[in-house]
């Protein structure tokens, strides 16, 4: 607790100034399970601005424990509860229950990953069961404006307006009378954030440098030529060799607004097109590929074992990196983390694909989901 008080003292003014953030403090006695939407990489710190009087343990993706010195510092400062993406999180649930029953408070992001498009995704199905059995007060929390301040695909913070606030406070007795699905629906309602609806009500400009750069990690299919991997960004422009040329405005919209006004609208179209195979590919079986991708196996003690380095190819029934391939039907779970890693579990092993060359792993994830 003393470490947290010291961190809060030094971080509060800096973070609120950096993000132009306002917040409402949480005033609840006893252990709480705080569940928030997941809009950007800084969400744990943004949520923490409302927790001046309450120390919480954060559930975080396991990959942050594979960052060398940074991981050791984070572990010493905040002791995160690791969760392996793309696997069943039984160990994570047990760790949360141990903390809560010991009188500690927990914060988790029930979507399981940062949103790509500014609209909250579905929460993990097991969330309601955890809430019901943990015996702690449930606090739902919503961050507004965080996505446009630091989009998952982007580079650097854009100064606009962020607001964080508790939405609902639900005591254990109320939760015991609800079934897990009802709890999931309650959480989904409370934490759902739609950046574009907010911008329709009150247009806020989020100003920064090179604001469009990195968008090709989120948007992988050109709506003009229907080719994958041909989009390029520079400054505030998004373009394709076919002649498509758009500006990403400070408000987060495209100019001109044809064919899409928002990233979310574009994403709905590209996922549907992927499912219909409505894109250019010369090989009937080979759908698309990316160069310079590293495949590694992740051990239970958070170590990477390099396996392959080379071209990643998506076939109709499998993905292949170098000489190693995985049938889609054998992949149990798959998830992307940060903007450049894809994690998946296959036949009892845990793997990571990584690229530092602007590869969009979202299309591989979408093909697996649709398989």
C-alpha cells in the first residue's frame, strides 16, 4: 500500500495532464472486483487515477512477464496476476479468488484485449461465474476517450479528452441472487464504450503527430482494389497503390468519408469480405501471407523458445511459418496482444507469432474464428 501511495503521488498529475484526463474517485470499503473496458495500453494507469485510497492487483496478459528488466520492475511494483491469452484461464481465476478472499482488491479487463476499432468487444464468458463466486463487491468502470487518445494500432498519445468513472457498485448479496449470464449482461451494459457515438454527441479533437501511422495493423483490406496488405500510412494519410487516399482527421474520422467514415465501419466490411473470400488472391488454397515473422514456443515459466523465422502463410485449412504448420482445427484458442503479436494454443503447447514490420495479425485471427 505504501508503494502505491508513493506511485500515485508522482503519477497522478503527470498522467492527468498527459491525457487531459478527469476522473471520479471510487469510495468503497472492503475488497472489490473492479471490471473496466479495455481501450488502450495505458488503461491500468488510467483506471488507477480513480483509486487513490484503494490498492488493487491487476490481471495482465502473460506477455508482460517476458520483457526482461521491464517485467522485473513491474512485478516488484504491482505484482500483476498473469493471464495467458489463447488458453483457458483456470490458474488466473484461482489466483483472483485467493487475492479476493485474502481481502485484496482486483482489477480486470473483461474483454480480454484492447479494442481495435473504438467499440468495446464481448466480455469473456466466464466473467459472470467469477463475479458470482468471489464474494466481493463488483464495481464496473468505464473509460471514455482513451481509445482515440492512444489507439491500439497507433504511435504516441494524442491529446484530447479522457474521462474515467465508476458506473455501478453491486454488493455480494445482490450478485448471489443473479445467474452468471445476468451478471455478464450487466457488466457488458455498464462498461461498453463506443468512441464514435461520443464523437457524434460531442466532437473532440485528439491532436498528435503522425496520427494515421500504424493503421495498416488494424485495416488490412483495401475497399477499392480488394487487395490485402497494400495499405500504407504516412503522417495523417492512409493510401493504397490503387489510388485510394484518405486523411485521418483529429476527430478520428476519415476524409473524404467514402467509403467509410470510421475505423469501426471499415472493420465490419473487411471481416465480412474475409469470410466471403471477397479479396484478391492468386492461389486458390493460399489466401495471404506476410514476410519476416518469428514463431516461438512459450514455456510455463514465461520463456520464449525460437522455432522459425520467415514467411507466414494462411491456407484454407492451416497456417504455416517456415517449415512448421498448424491445422486450424487443432488450434484451440487464439488471441492477439499489443499490435504485433499473435498467441495461440495447439495440441497442449503455447505459441507466439511476432513481427516488427507492420504485419496485421488480425486477418489470421479472423480466418481462425470463421473456420
